[in-house]
């Protein structure tokens, strides 16, 4: 059950700290420090106050704070020694079910990273695909310590913002969700294309996974956005539009092997809180796609 | 070495028949019958005359004639008992290197087909991908005998037209080649996109194979068509355009994961002698493709 | 002030007839006949009942009924001898302000029409541009009497449906309004184009008239549809998008004479109650438009 | 009759100068100075040498040289006191047939310009529409003297390059011609659109003029480029594609007022020696255009 912003604004300090327990990994002092900034007009300003408390600490304290975070896909996860929220977050990406090879790759990266920076690699996994985590890992290994400490705090901001929205109800919640939507226009008939099957895949370097499937309604849109109410994971995706079946069903083509049948549209997502509208405008002989709005 | 149409037009009957030996599988009478129609103004009219000789025969003779053709990917192929031209043609599609499973699938189809129609399945493999052969096999198994005899003669027309063009030089060669070409326009800068890497894949139900790779020149085109001077095999293809690299190299995007990176364009080819021009018109945020000319 | 459907459903016959007076030109019997079908669940079913009363009359009565309608842009209009609703409707199209030449053209058409059919030309002018009225006039002059009587009743249906919606409040109003909207996408930057000036013109054979002007908001759309809450007049239109200014203001082009500056998009409207969404997807070097949704 | 580069390379100095007489307005010294650079491998290098002679002169001499040029649409033109080449060039733009108002506008600009700079306004009219000349006149009036002297010499380079190509035959002619072409693709049927009427207009601020008209062939192209073998005049143009008739003739639409009928595509040309390919890709409900190649 969620706690209300009102309750946080009116509770005693001990209660306030208890209610926000675990939001910042092993750091009750973050809640304590922000207590004096009450009342908070919005959930976003509560989060801002907590992050300001973190950013106001001396560099060594920040490093100590980052150091309390668990390794990604690390021994702690396998050994069951990780905070509940972290367990759920890492599981969401399948990091609890790596093959032995993948486990070893993560172990190697974790070990290189710790050796270079002295603290564990922190990333908000709810905003990432598994491929994007590996990319970021390798890219950030090339940073210097200062840039990397800044990157870690930035990621902790994302992690805790998401946790806060999960736990606190109230006005002015920070934006943590993106949206992916689509739309199919049939410019052979000059109308929305109804009844088109659409699949959404996540495309990794070694595998692809079907995320969801939908059929367009009379307005040429799936009944709801393909992804909504959560961050879009940074990564590469493919929308697959079954326009061959659509034009066959409309009696336009009878060809066993039409020019266009299954239309794949591959695109990258780099803004987890962004709105991505990716419409398809098609005839049996042409199509166009663009990032729309 | 090719024989000239002139030589065919002026030789004795025996020589004429010898020069065309093997063009029609085990049927020297086809050449003999067409001898009386000499002289031939064009290579195409020579082929027409030979096909007219076939079509002029009684139905049972036609069936006997079709029956002389080898099974596709059959025991004859494995046993080395097939005419040289057929061997080369079936090998071009990899039908001489089937896995045991695939071999059994072809054996099953061959056997069902023979049982239903009493003659072997004939198809011009030089106009087909392996997937298209299997599709056609299953589709044609649903024909009645008359439709199927007509289909077999049609395919023999394709087979022999290609063989004739390989063997005879002269005016008015029949059209046996198609063309697949592409072109990349960059509508961010309003100019042809030079230096774009393009890959062409054949997409089968179970596998995909890289057919060729090219880089666009200053006019946004590969130096030569992707396929030219031979029939386009009926099948499904994917052109993959590396527009992410192109826009990165032009200094337009620096994003590690741009919206568009690798753009796959999947399309079917059903006219082996057709011209397929499949241009891509792209910005970092949009693209369109169409069957052009 | 509007009358409520409820009031119509509960009033005496005389009152019912009085409340609907003038809806059908000089034909109080239409309201009287439909009185017996009360109560009406929807405004649309009231209109259906009245039209059924008209369609249920013998042919000669229907002709007499059509004959009570005024000429378009005729002497009655100039002489001030026309019903109030007709006066307003014809004025909406500028038919009360014709040049002498145009007046003569209408007089000629009215006279040819009356001579051929024996009744006046009836058309729902609120659904037409002036050009479309002239087109329809000339096209319908080629009908035979039966087709033309049907066409006249059809148009009377449109006229009275619009009048009914103006006068009666209640559930289930018939659809009498269309919508014209637009949207500008900037695929150079991959975002909606904000601040684009758009003009909408009606394009006649001899003249063009600016209907409205708008500027796109942050979502790339005018704050409201360009036409809404009334029928779209059948006719030819031009949307003019000032994309040159937009890209100049975004710092993309500095050219005094860019490739694209003022982009005209000309289109026809033939469904007055339809939704026409005409988006523009543009870069400085390309654009596409389509009938969207 | 043209003189050959060979003849220029081998003639005496007096003959050389005579053969190039009038190329540079009232400046035989330009030819004389470049005589010593013979032989010229290309026509372009001859022109380069002559321009180098001009650019090598002291500033005051350059001003005197520019001053020998006639006013644009000035009294000299009306009085018949202008060199033959200038007469023909100005006439090509209709500058010899201005209305009295236009004549006064040019007179005003000429007079303002002379007052500010002390020399006449020089522009290569063969590379300009009338509108572009007026634009350039007003824009260049805002220059300082140095920028304007440079602009005048640049224009004299264009003028004399065109005259040289008209008068001298030989290898390596400088590029003085642009090309405007188009192409119509029908993505309703997936084929080139044959039989589409296309009109090309020059669009001025106050008027539009039909430049040429063409019909597409089986490949969807006019038989020849719309403009070729001469500079494209800087200006604004409109291509008008009659796609409504095309789709009506193909039996696709029967609507008296289709969504798309006459499609205007307006664009600017700013590179007189450029290649502008402006294809239209259309269905009855959509189209796209871009600067192609």
C-alpha cells in the first residue's frame, strides 16, 4: 500500500524516515536530511530534496554511498543478499537468470569496473534492456572517476525516482513513464488500416524477444499504446506490421508472394521517458515511417 | 562455346538436331520437329517453334515427355544419374546438399506428387529460391491433372529458354534476366547518400543468407545493380541499409543508439524477369521505400 | 432559443406542428404526419419520421412539394420573397451578392432546369462551395426526371437535418458536421513542427478565398481543427504551409530561396460530414502528405 | 559560327583579340592580357585566365571596367545603345518589355545603386528569373562597396562564361547548364505512372507563367528533362501534376471531385548549374516529393 504525501508531510521525523526506508540503498540519512525541507508541495520536490541531500555530501561520502549498491547480476544476487527492491528490478531484466557465459561476462565487467573505480557499477535497470546495460557498462568503463561518480549519482536519481513513485501517492509525481504507440494508415484506400496485426520485438545482439502483439482498431490504432505507464527501456526494437495479410483480406492482392508482406521497422529508443509514436503509412507497393507525435 | 543462330539456320537437319541436343530433356524430336520452321529470325522465335512442337503433341505424348524429367532433389541426383544441365541447375539452389530432413521432405513431396499425377514435379529452379520451390510444390499438389500438365509445360518453357540463351548467340534473344537495384536519397541534406553500406539477404522460413553487399557511390547507387543478367529467384528478400553509420559519418547524429540505425526492408519477388528498383528515402528520423523504376 | 425533444414529445399536435414550422419549406403537413410516430427517442429518429412522411407521398405530391422551394440565387432572393432559413443559407454562400454575370449564369441554369424538370433546382447549399453548386447544377441537368426527383429529396433531407439540429435539443442528434484538421511533423529534427503558419484557401475556378489561418502549437497542430462543428463544403481547398519560415527560424536554412518555402497542398472534399486529416511530414528537401485519421 | 579553341591557341595576338571581341564588355585588354597564357588546354582554363586578368587589375581599374556595363532594363536598352549580347540577354528575361511601372521600379533601383556604388548594377540575367533579379537588386543594395565590387565581378564571370561557351568550341567547356527533371511513380499499382500531364510554371510575386508542358512516358518520365542545356534561372517554380486525370483514366477513381486532382509542387531553384530531380510518388490519397538525383 502506498503512503500519501500528506502523511509524509505531517509525520514525526522517525516515522518519516521509516516510511522512506530502503528507497535509497542502505542510506537512512538521505531521508533524515530532507526532513527539514518539509512540507513538500509535490512528490517531485520530495525527490529533489533527497537528491540534493546526496549531492551536498563530500565526495568521499558519495563514494561510500555508491559503494553500498549491489553488483549487477553479481554474487549478491545469486546468494540472495540483496535488498528487495534491487532483487525485483534486476529480475525484471532477467539478470537473475543468466547463462553461465553471461554470468561470467557480467562478473568480468563488474570486476574490471570495481578495480578501476573502487565502487560498483550502478545503473537504473528499469530504464534499460539487457543489451543497453552491457553497452553502458563498456562505455562507462572508459570514463574517468569524476565523470563516473556523476553518472552513478544520475542513475541513483533514476532508480529512486521510480521507487518513490511506486511508494508515495500525491500531487506532482515526477515523470517516470514513457509511451510507445503506433498507427497504420492505408493510402491505397485513403483510410485507417483496421485489423492489422502488429508485433513488437526487443532486438538484442544475440536474440530477439516478442514483447507484445496487437491488432489495429477502426481508427488504425491498437486499443492502447504498446508500452505505457513505465519507462521505455533503452534499446533496439522492431515493430512488425502484417500488411500483406491486411491487403489480402481487403481483396487488394491475391499474390502468393506480394511485394510487401511482413514489414519490419527497426528503431532505437534512447529516452525512457519520451513519447515515441511510430506510424506506418502503406500501400501494397510502398510505405513510410517516421517518428511522429 | 556458343553456337550462332546463323549456324543453326544453315546446317543440315542432323547437325541442327545435334547442336540442340539436351536442350529438351531426352526429347530430340523437339529439335527435329522445329527444323522445318527454319530460318529463325530471332532466338526467341526458335524457342517459340520448339515449344509449339511440344504443345502440338497429343496429351499422352506430353505426359511421357514430362515423365522423362528427373525428380527434384531426388534419388537420381544422389545417384549421379541426371543430365548435366539439370545437375548444374539443381546444384545452383543447393538441392544437391540437403540435410537428411530436407531430403526426406523432398522425397515425400516427390512421392505424393508422382502418386497423384503419374509424372515428376518439374519446375525451373533457376527462377526460384529453395523456399519458393517448396511453396510451389505444396501449392501445385492441389491442382488437377490438366492444370498441372499445363504448369509443367510452362516450367519446361522457362527451363529451355534459359538453356537456349546460354547456348545460342544471335539476334532477338528472349528476355530471361531480371534486375534488382536500389538508390539511397538523403532528404536531411537534400542529396544522394554516398557511402551507405547495403546488404541483400535471401530470407527463408528457417534461415537467411547474405547474397551480396555494396556501398553507394556519389549518386547514391551501388556501382552496379544488386542482381542483374539472370532471373531474379522468386522469394523473399531483405535489403539492409546502414543509415545510422551514414548519418554518424556525416556528423548529423552522435547518439550511441540513434532512432534509425540499421534499416531492414523486406520484400517479395514474384517476377523473375522483372525490374525491381527499391529506393530508400531517409532522414535520421524517417524513411520511405517503394517499388520504383 | 432551441426547443427540447422532450417538449416536442409531450406537446399537443398544434403546438408540435407550430414548433417545427418552416423546417420543411411551405409544408406543415410533414410535421403533422410525423406526429403519430411520437415519442421520438432521438432527434435523428424525428428527422427520419419526417423524411418518411415525404417519401410516402405519391410522386405528384412530391413534385408539388419540391416545387415550393425557391430558386437558387434567383429572383425571389433579389426580391426578398424567400423564407428566412433559405435567405440565411443562400447568403452563407454569397449567393445574394453575385455579379451580374454570375446572376445571369444562375438564371440560365435555373431556367433550363425548370424547363426540363418542371420544378426548381434544390440543393443543400450549406454543404457546398459556390463552385460545387455550379458543378452539381450542370451535372444534375443531365439526369432524367426520376433520378432528379430522388436527388432533390435527398438534398431536402440534408437541408432539413441541418435545420433540425439548429432548432431542437436532445439525445441522438444526427451527424451534420465534418472536421478538417492538420498536423506538421518535422523529420529533420524528429519532432512536431511548432510555430508553422498554415493558411486554408477555398479554390474556385475563377478565384481563391482565404478561409482561415492558424499556427501550430508544440504538438505540431493548430489549437483547434481548421473546420469543425459544421458540414465541410464540397469543394476544392488548398492548405499552404510556411515551412521555409519554420526551418529558417530553426536555424536549419539561411538560403534566401530555399528548395521548399511555401508548400501548397491542394485537395478535394466530397464528404461534408467526413473527417479529413491532412498532415504534412517535411524536411527542408522533401515532404509527404496523405489523408490521415 | 563558333571558333575553335585550336584556332585561338594558334592565331596571332591581333586575331586572338578580335576573335574574343565583345566577350568582356568594352574591354579588349582582357583578351590581350590572357594571350600570353596560351595554349589553353580547355575552354574553362581560357575563361579562368581572362578572369584572372580582371582580378589582377587595381581596384580603380576594376571599377572603371564594371562601369562600362549597361544598366539593367535602363535607358540604354530603350534607346538601343547597348551591346548585342547584352540586348539578347536582357530580352531573354523580358526586360525589354517592362510596363511603365516596372520600368520606373528598375530606374529607381538603378539610380539608388549608382548613387551608392558609383557603378551600374551587374547581374548575369541568363541565370535569373525577373523576380530573382529584383530580389538580388534589393539585397545587394545593402552591401558595402567592397562586397559589391566582388559580387559584380562574380556576375561578370557568369556572364562571360556563358558567352564563351556560346562562341568557342573545344575540350573542357566550363559547366554552364543545369537540369530540371521529374518522374512520377504510382504506388497504388506499384509502377511508373504513364500518361500524366505535367506543367511547369515560373511563379513570380505578381504573376505565373507556363514554361513548358509534358506527358510522362511508360517509364513515368517526360521524354526529356523539363529544362536542360542552359542555366536554371534562380527563382520559384511550380510543377503541376495532373494525377486526378491519371487515376481516373486507370479506372481507380470515378469521383467527380477526388481527394487529389491537380497536385502543385512549389520549389525554389538557387543553383543554376545544379541538377534538380523532383519526383512525385503518388496514390489517389497521398503523395510525397523530394529533391532526388
